[in-house]
């Protein structure tokens, strides 16, 4: 019933310990890959957890097999990797977090994002909604024009979810007036929250690019996080216009 479970869920956790209690242990790796792939196609965020760096509960360094396990979860397409005992009662909680961050950062360097985009797009049921079509096209545009970042202006987070579903290989800054949406960004691949100042409109217009506008706030956040290079870079913007139509545009930030 995994397809129905994914459809009814906001997110999925692949808890290998629990899976090993329900299915033969040798099938856990297959189940992990299958569940992550289905979540990627559905656009549902997925967390991989349990015993990822288990030896760090008592040792300052993990085994090479554990490091490979974390990297393989990234290669599979997981949105998040999670520590449990390593940080809850382990002897080296900070070291475990730093080690996991280093592993995931390096694993992402070898991901073929164009192949990932094509795979997810090919297996997503057609026809697309207008929102999904724009999100897919904007992710492809990020790849084709080698943009430095993508801005998604949203109130409910749906636009950002659809864009990052297609795994653009650049940061996606989610500009939103909604605190809950900003918090949820931390569970999704590539999303970085930017909570809008009061008074700024989420509707894209000329005012959005001026001081205090949604786009200007997003670019400022991107510069603070180091996403915009010194010489400037192209930015893809996804937002609704004043007619309620979602659209995509480009501009260059200096």
C-alpha cells in the first residue's frame, strides 16, 4: 500500500530498523530505494534514518561502511538523513552532525541532476497541471542557464515543493509570509527559507524588485547565504501574477 500511503502523507520516513522488523533484513536496502524513488516521483519529502552512523555513539569516527550508507541515501534521492542515538545519547553528538554534513555535501557533488530531472519528469503522470508544468520548466531552466539560485514566492509552499521535486542543482530560496512554510523548508531538498517582512506582496510585479519587495528580500537572503557570486549571477523567479497565474521569469543580480 506504499503508493496510497505516500499520497496521503505530508512526508515519509524510511526507518530501516522498523523496516527490518517487518520484512526480511536483506530486503531493507531494496525497500529503501523503492520508497525514496516513489517519493521523488510524487514530490513528497523523504527522510532516511536509523543506525546511519551508529558506531559514533561511542567512537569519534564512523566506519567506512556507515559513511558509504549515508552517501548512498543521498545518491538514492533522499531529502534528509537523520541521526538518532548518535546525538540523543552518543558520546560525540557534534562530531556526528559534522561528519554527516561532510558526507552529504561531498555526495551531492557527483549527483547527475540532469538525469534525475529527466527521470522524475518522465515518470510523473501526465498531463501536468499548470503549476507542475511551470515548476518542471523552471527546474530545467536552472540547469540550462546555470543560474546561481532560484526564488520561489509562495504563501502555501506548494510552488516550492514542485520546483524542488525536479531537483534543480542550485539553492531554492523560498520567500514566504507564512512561518509554518518557512519552517517546513528545512525538510525539503535544496530549500532555504526567507520569511518576508510585513507589507510586502507575494504577487509578482515591478514593485517586487524594488527595495522591500519580495524579490529584493529573496536576493538579499541569497547574498547573505553566499548563493550569488561576486560578479553577479542569473536568478530564476517563480511566482503568481496579479491574475492568479503562476509564471517564471529571469533576471540578473549584481
